[in-house]
């Protein structure tokens, strides 16, 4: 999949240095599960992602560099035809419209080529950039789930519960 500035494609092992660049950054995990990864973990992730086709690399054509990724997977039960989408972009490339360009193209293409009823997305209410992007892409905020998830624990090993906004997009919302 190719846009004016981007290539959206499966991961390859050669993407590990670019993936490492943004997934080794502690700031990336402010609103995401996990923790910064090592170079070796980056290589393993690229191999895994190249096989499963739920993660797509977003490459900046002018630099031949992966600047982020899109997660896209069918939810259970499969007969409901609902897919979940997520994304992470390298902070060095944020603010240039790359995420919006990649997501818009990807979503329109998926609705056109795949039997999809709905695409859903979740984000932390404090992640203003993320939910504003979803709303620019015509996702509708369908609710706020209160303290429904945690990624970290406090010093006493108690979960640090977080709220989540839930968004949905139907084909008729964009076509």
C-alpha cells in the first residue's frame, strides 16, 4: 500500500533498527503496555511480525525508514466482522501528518477490500494526540471504560488502573 509519502507493508527483519529506535524510547510507553526493548528484542519482534500479518510497518519513502506501525486484527467472535486498530509512531516523526495519512489510507483500503462491519480503537483519555487523530479520521467516541486496564504496578505491586476511551468507525461513516 502506497500513499504520497508512505509505504505501508509487512515487516522484515531489516526493519529492526528503525523499530528499535522508537520502541526503545521510554516515552513511547507512557500510554502503551510494555517497556523499552533491546536491539535483540527488536530483531525478534520483526521476525514475529513478518509472519503474523497483524502489524504493518509504515515506511517514509523519502528516507526508506520505518517511522511507525499499525496494528490491525479481527476480534472475537470473528462472525461479528469487527477489527481493532492501533498505532505507534516514532516521536521524531510526529506532527507531520504521517499517522493521519497512513491510517486514513489503510482504513479506507481495508473497508474497500475486506468484509468489515466495524473498526474499533482504544486509547487513554490523557493521550490527547491519539484521540484527536481518531476523531479526525471520523471515529466516534462510543464510551469511556473506567479503570478497565493496567500496564504497570505501584511500589506495593498494586495495579495502577487506567481509563480507556473506546472508539468505533463504520464503513458508512467514511463512504
